[in-house]
């Protein structure tokens, strides 16, 4: 099976300008989290979707799932944790009786609403072949670090990528990575980093720049310009 975990348990602390957690913010009368849920739901290659949210959003998210008639594929709406990593860990625990070792688990941030179907399909194909993949795009701008005097030094951008989601893994691998992180107190803001920690390689699947993450009010404005 190919199982999507879609994360919507964050608190949007960098987005004070809107009055609801960003996952529930309406764009064209559709809540933000629903954009990527609908994209996954539309693909016959995706067998199940499990949503992860927090207590504040739970009942609204459950209501939306019914309203959009998604109960066939959306098999669970579960509560996440304090950090993104904990939310993923709890989702993987919840899948213990559902997922098989070789099932592909696609982990996606609902804060990336404009994910393309093609990116999901490439994730599935590569994760089946390699076991662990992250979506990423090549860095286009010059990147530098800051020093007290201003610009410190240029970093060659030829091998730099920006990580995105989905990140997709064989169930057995991602479960092992998260369990090992809990045991060894490893924290990372990205699932691929936890895979690297257990000594396994992560391959790159090229994404698109439209799959950007909604983090600040500027991102909301950009999204509104793109879809309204
Ligand atoms: N996320 C989650 N559980 C958490 C924290 C984050 O499921 N405890 C999810 C968010 O809902 C989001 C994704 O992880 O879809 C990426 O996180 P981010 O953009 O940082 O969202 P927030 O944590 O909500 O925002 P902020 O960091 O500004 O508070
Ligand atoms: Mg966050």
C-alpha cells in the first residue's frame, strides 16, 4: 500500500496576522490543509490518507473530511505532538497495525498546498526503488552566511538543494529511524535527517518551486495571488 500522512498539528506561531491556525485558513473558501489532501485523494496510487492535527483543530478537520466526502480514503484523523517530529512519530505508531514493512509512507506538510500529482508519483516510484526519498529543488539564488560585518562568505550553490515534502519511505525504515531518534534523543526538523542518522541514504526527487511552504503572511499573500 501507499499511505499518506498529512501533517496539520502545528500552531502557526510565525503567522500572527491570521486568527486561525494556518491549516484552517480559507483560500477560495477551501481550508488550506484541504488542498494537498484533495491532491492525494485524487490519485488511485494512494490507498490511505491519515491526517494528524491538534486538539484545537480536530473537530473542524473531522467535519471537513465528511463535508468533502473523503471518508473512503481518509482512514484516520489523529492527534499529533508538540513538535513536528513527535507528530510524525505518533502517526507511525498509529500505523503499526495498518502498515506492512514494505508499504510506502509519504509524509507531507499540509502547509504546502500546491503540491503536484507528478511529485507524488515520482516519490512513490523512487521510494519503492531506494527506500527513502525527499522532494527537493535546486537552490537558484546565491547563498551566504552572515557575519558581524555583513556578508561572510559565499557558499557554492551548485550542490545545494532546498528540502520540501513529501518525503517518502518504506514503513520499516522510517519507523526504525523515529524509534532510534526517541531512544537516542535525536531531534531534526526533517524525516530524511533521521534516516541519515541511522546510516541509510536518502535519494532526491525533484519538486517544483510552486510547492513552497506557507510560513509567514508573505506566503499567504503569494498563495492568494496564485490561486484567487
Ligand atoms: N506540524 C505538526 N505538528 C507539530 C508542528 C508542526 O504536524 N507539532 C506540521 C504543521 O502543521 C505543518 C508542518 O508540520 O504542516 C510544517 O511545520 P511549520 O510550517 O513549522 O508549521 P507550524 O509549526 O504550524 O508553524 P510555526 O513553526 O510558525 O509555529
Ligand atoms: Mg513549526
